[in-house]
C-alpha cells in the first residue's frame, strides 16, 4: 500500500503542474509513474511468462496465476487513479498523472513519451483493466497454447491501456498497433469453426484503420505550424486548421475510428469476430477494442478537427441512425446467439455515435458513460452466451429453450443484463441513455427521435431472445446440463454487481467524466 | 409529518430485501405482506393528516440522483444544469392513491398466500408483487417527471415479470412480451416528453428565484412546470410556443393511452389472463393500468392549456369505453371479460378527465379499482374450483361457493353502476362532467364532440352493465356443463385466506362511492382538483337519472336475458349475437395480424442480414483479395497454420522497430535529423 501512497503524492504534484497541459512535472519533484506502471506491468508480466514452463498442470496453474496478478495490478492502479480524481475538485479539462519524457527527438517530427489521463480516459481505463481481469478468469480452463494465449492477452492489454493513456500521436499509434496483432491472433487461436475467416477480416479492418490513423497523425504533424513539429496531442489539438485540411483530417480520423467502433457498413468484422472468437476474446473485443473507437472519436476527431466535425455532423448523425437501427433490426432477425449479441453491440454503438455527432456536453458525458455501461452489460451477456453455448453445444437460438429449468442462476443474470441493455432505471445504461438523448435532442431532433424509437426494437430482441433461450417448456435434450459453476460465477457476478452499482451511483463518476468532456466541448465553443 | 411518505414508499422495498432472509418461501411472503401492511397504516395516517390540512400547498422532499453542471455554455441551445431528482410529494392525489395501492396490494398478497400455495417461485412472486407496490407507491407520490418516469419503468418491468411468472407456459410468455412491448411504446413517448420538457424549460427555470423547500430549481418538477406551462402558453417563455405544448401533451397522451389499455392497443390488458390471477388483479386495478390515468391527472395543468388534445383524449376514451364493453360481451373467458370491462372503465375515466372533470375522472378510477380487484380475484377462485375460465362451462357457484359468488355479485353490481353502489356515483360524475362540458379555465369542447361523448358514455355504461351481468349470471348461476373428469359436487368454497380479501373488497366497493357524491361538499372533489381551489361539481339531476337508467337498466336487462332466461329477451339477444358470429372478429383479425407481423417485423428483420450477405461481405472480400494480391502477388498466404501467422507478425513488428530505430538515429535515407 505504501507504493500507492507514493504514487498518490506523485499524482498530486503531476496534476497541479499541468493545469493548461503545456507544462510537465517540474524538476525536483518526484515524477509520477502511475500510468507507466499501469501500462508496462502487463508487458513485464508477459516477459516473465515467456520464461516460465508450461508442461505440467501445475506449471500451467502457475502461468495463470502470474497472468492474473499481472492483469490485476493495472486494475488496482486504475481504480486508484479514478478514485483520486473523484476526490479532486477540478475545473474543466485537467489532465492528471501526466508524464512527459523526450523520446524520438531525432525524428523530423518530434515525439515525446507523453502520457496522461482525464475524465474521458479514466473510466474507460477502469473498464478495460476490469475486463482483462474478467477475461483472465474466464480463460481459466484454457489448456492448449496456454502460454501463448496469456502472453497475447497481456500484450493486448498493454496496447489498449497505452492507447487510452497516450497524449502523443506517435505513441498512440505504437500502442494501437500493439493491440492489433494480438487481437487477430487471439481470434484465430480458438473459438468457432469459421474463426480464421473472422480473424482475417478483423485484421484487414484493423490494418486499414491503423493506416488511416497514421495518415491522420502525419497530416497533423505536417500541417500544424509548430516549431519543432511534433506529434503532441496538446499542441496539435489546440491549433485551428484550414478548412480543407480540417476536412481531410476529419475524414481520415473519423473513418479510422468508425471502423473500430464499428459503424455500418464497416461492422462486419465485429459481427464475425464477436461470434467466432473464444468468449473471453469476444468480451475484450467488445469491451475494449470497440471502446477505443469511441474514445478516439472523442479524443482525436472531435478535439483536433472541431470545425470539420461540426460541418460534417450530419454525416455522423446519418451513420449513427443507420447503425443503431441496423444493429437492432439485424439482431431481431438473427438466430445465432453470439451474432445476435454482436449486432446488439453495433446498435448500441450507434447511440454513442449519435452523442458524439451532437457534441454537446451532456451527450458526450452520456457517451462515455454508455461506453462503460454497455461494455459491462455487453460483456455480461457475451460471457453468459458463452456458458450457454458451452452447455448446449449450439449457438442456434431455435434449438435452445427452457434452459431456466436447469440454469436458474444464469437465467437471472441474463435477465439482469438484458434489462440493463434496454435501459431499465437503476441499471448501468439508463442514465447514459437519458443523457445521450437529452444532449442530442436539441442538436439533431429527428435523429434522436428515430434512435429512441429504435430502442423499442432493442427491447423487442432482448425480450424475445431471453424468452426463446431460457423460458418455455423444459427440453429433454438439456435435462442434464448444469447451472453456473463457482468459476463462472466468479467472473459473472463481479460484472453483474458492476452493472447495478454503476446504475445506482452514476453520479459518483459523472463529475470526473464531465471534467474530461469539457476539454472537448471547449474546442467547439471556441474556448 | 409529511416525511412519513418516505417510509410509506420505502418500507415495501425494505420488505423485499428482508424477504430473502427466511428459509421458507411462505415466510418470505409473510414478510412482504407485513411490509405492505405497515406501509398501508402509515399511508392512512398520512391521508388523515393531509385531509385536515387540505388547503396547504403540496409538500415535497427530494434528493438529487445525479448532478451534472457543465460550467460552460454548450452550443446547440441547452444551457442549464441537469440534476434529476428522486423524492416524494404529498398532495391530494398522492395522499388518496397511496392507501388505495397499499391496501389492494396487501389484499392481493393475502389472496396469493392461498391461491399461489405450493408454487415453485413463491418467493420471487411475492418479492415482485411487493417491488411493484413500492414502485407504484413511489409513482403516485412522485414530485417530478424524472422520478415519475423511473418508477413508471419499474412498475412496467415488475408487471412484465409477474405476467411471465409461469415462464414455462408459452402463452404466458407471449402475453407478457406483448404487454411489455406495448407499454414500452408508452415509455418511449414519456421519455421523449421528458427530454423535450427539459430542453425547452431548463434554461428558463434556471433563471427563476429558488422555490421554497428546494435547493435548486428542477425543470421537471410538477410544481414549477405547472406555472411554466401556463407562462409558455402566454408566450412568456423563450423558445416555447403552442407547438411545444401540443407536442408534449400528445406524447403524454400516447404514453397514458397505451399504458391504460386504450384503443388501438387495448388488448394487451386481456393478456393478464395468463398471469397469476392475484398479480392480474394488481396490474389491472392498482398498478400498470391506472398509471396512464394518473399521468394525465398529474400533467393536468399542461392539458388545460391545450383543450383540443384534451378533447382528443376524451374521444379516445369514449371509443375505448364502447369497444371494451362490446368486446366484454363477446368473450367467454372470465378474466378476459373483466379485463375488457376494465379497459372500458379506464376509457370512461379518460372521458372524465377529457371534459374537465378531473376529480370525477380520478374518482371513477378510485371506485373501479376495488371492484376490478374483487372481480379478478373472485373469478380466480371460481376458475380454481371449476378448473376452467370458460363461462359456458361454469355454473352453480351461487350454491356451491356462496361467499365468492356473492362477492362477485357485489363487484359486478358496483362496477356496472347499480344505483347507490360505488360505480353509480362515479359514473354519475363522469356523465355530469360530459353534460357540463366545461374546463376549469372556461374552455369547452365543441357541441358535436360533446354529443358524441354523451352517446358513447351512455352506450358504454349500458353495454358494460350488460356484460358484467352476463359474466355473473352465466358463470355463477345455472348448472355447469358436463365435462370429462369434472365432478360438480366436488366444487368447494375457497379457503379463508382466499375469501377474506374478497369480502373486504366487496364491502369497500359497495361503500366507497359515498366519498364522492356529486353536489355534496367536503368530498372527493375537495381533495383532488384542478387549479388552485377546489371546484365543486354541481348536482345534476339529468346526469343522475341517466346514470341510474343506463347502469341499472343495463344490469336489469342482462338479468332478464341470462339469469331469468326470459324467452323474448333471450331471443333478441341471440338474434343480435347471430348477427355478429363470435368467431368473426378473430377470423378477420388473425390473418391480418399474421400478415402485419410478416410485413412489419419478419421481413424487415431479415433485411440487414440479407444486405450483408449480398452486398457488404462480397465487397469487403473483393477489396481484401485485391489488397492481398497487390501486396503479395498471387501467392497463397493463408496457409492456415498458426506459426506462419506468428512469423508474419513477428516480422512485421521487427520491420517496424527497425524503421523507427533507423529514423530515430538519422540513418534512414531522406530523413534528416531535426537537431
């Protein structure tokens, strides 16, 4: 615990020195290393795993424990970081735990190892670290290629957390690239019969997205008149660009992140990957990788290209509406349980994009909250679907039915997750939805009304699926399947509790989120 | 004193939590009953206190759920803070409705102890009943639209879970799903109204001086909105015009009509027939079904500003009242008859609200609540003893189940509006309201509409009385049909636990009408009223005579046809019935519904996947193949072996690292160092 106190002190100094974001920790003070520790712990654990043997069961058990510990430390640090920010009374747009070290100074465009978190990234960081721990527990029964599997997962975590903490485009790109390959290999390693196809598709989209982001970064570096030119967020994101360059940058970054979010028509990778990957991997793709898309849209697209985002707001809105409706309607007609959840996830992301397109403070707060809430609820449902698939040996909803006879606990958890997704008050997504609608209604009326009407379809498929899978007469074929095991409850219950707690106390994190959102909104109002 | 309302609301919630402590489900159910009972006692104390201080301003106490204070102006028009609040509000409406909800819920739960004995999910069921009671108590005592919306949703979810309590029966599931989806339409309309209200009024409300008793001005609070709507009507609120008010009122109307089972979705209420009967009683008399009427009563200041919407509400209610009564006449399922009659009576309550007789409308809701709960429970007892709900197979309950059948008679008579019983007085109020046709602010509906309303209300009363008499006479009198395996002599009166609630409800539904006799001061209209002061409804002899004639006359005619089996009357009835073959409606509607489902749901739902299969996937694959060919030549890269992918990955990473290092040290050709 003493290490945490040390970090706390360092965090305080880091935060006080960086009100405007242009200075870093002054000399003489102990530099904060919280974020570096958070990011690189998993990488270090990965290296440790590489030298550990995995021949016997005992050795495999050790591998699992080490990996779990490696994933738990970032969760602890992220919790601490968020808790620290909740305790602060910040004014808009403060970055904390900032670290800045000169790095690639020899490049024509300067890049610094510049990390920092604010109200947008902290909740997402907490979500991502939590989901990695959950995924580790959910992978407890994995045996084949165990070391490779764990190594890839930890590498992916380093990348995801790194993206959320980067304040430099070059660093962000490196971290972004760091999660692409592990994600691809993880999808390829285990899961459904058509996983190779899904993995390739996912890699293809991720590569294109990566290229677009690289182009965005280069564009900013080339066109922002700074001397020396640099990849730094803080500088690049406060300079206004010419109309043409702004539009170009907007399209590059919007496409890059929208591919990841994903939006229709680029959602096919998510549909396939979420359906075919092993369940823990699907949870990570949904809860962390897709979240990065939403994060990037707010952090890069809106912040760096506010004028162009405003100009092309209508495009984003149209895409958002199509995505929301497409996801919900496709889910209604889908028989494959995993694909149904994937479509549902896409639909929810349409709501996030609607909020981003409206770019009002309330809606953006709602969007961040939605990413977290939906990440939790969606992860819960995906994991449950994994368990159901494991028991029934099928993904076809038509072949399931009456499972609540044998698995009442799983059915209850599914009802909870489903109610959370449709926005029942006092569960995670409700306040997020309310804020998104309240914020986007004045800006894009018709679109908001359509998306709200679309939530009816969401209700429809959630209810229908619930009833077809779990309720109805008992089936002979499933007479001997078991209810949730202790291991399954160990990763399902924390998510269920998180869904309820976030629903009851969203007010705790909102000030922090709002503090981060202000830096985005300030760009729109000319602040 | 008024803070007692917090306890009224929260005690049932506490009971829900506590009921997971005892091992035995029956004891858990007892915990729930006790919690509801405590809540009932407290709410009665509160009511007594409120009646003594009738003219005091509404009391409210709130806590802030979330605080969102953007410290910058956010483009796009919204300024102002977002701080939805939860809380309680004690005024005439909430003080009167809280004991109603608590008492009906408690009686229903007592009945459940008998009728749900041995049910596998007894604990879940009791907890859901109590949770629904909590949500409904919080709903009737809500201080603002946010709280109202939250509780509205909770009530709807509880009722969905209750309707689907027997989750292994497909018909329960279907009914529950339909009910939830239909009420969900109302939810979305209400949410939209809430968002619209916030967007339109928050900026203005933020500028107002602080209201006493509140630390911040909530743009969704009933008290503030009551004034704001009026100011908006006068054009004193920036950005608020008549259109805003009309749209908000229409959205609320949709929410109310859908939830209170009005046309064209009135049939979801009949689905409660598939729910456990006590739960159906609660849903029809004290929770979901009455929420719509209460919503309109709450938003009455808004509706008064837009008389055309109010008139539309009245017309919709009148049409539903007639349709419900006709449908009740054709059904043969006891619970469906009762549900249709309920929807008809809710329509009459809407008529009362729509013609400006707020207290008469709410009073009708109040009197019907007891009768409806009684009828559903009595029908449940009969159905349990006979093993069927089909009235054609029932009979003889009058001798074999004396208590239940007499209670049922009381319920039918009270609901039908037989002279001096409770329904009579409230129907009289509604008819009087239609005859008077005058909103508190002086506006009135056009004469044509008034005429239509009057005809519809009278027809609905007559037909409704006929239908309820038919229900009683066919189900309780005569002799049961012969069925295989059914022994009429084995039919027994229901046990005490299932009889006592019926007797209590029968007593109440006979006498509660005296609380609101039109023309007498210090009655219902003195407590629940629109505007600042009570409006005393004048006594109308015409209304009284018309009500007596239609209500009692309808019941008497029904008695002649189905109880006395008067040949002339029976012949007439059968001739009318022959004109409308019983299966006709179903024969027309069922294919229509199938077709509509096909066109509206099945086909559109298949569209995205079809587009993906035919367009998106091929295009993506083509692009990917093109890229692959361009990058690697026509070589096969997809060897399918994990090691080769890994190798590629490692090679790519190494290349990237090499490039970065070269660039960083200035060795990459064409890239100079910057320092």
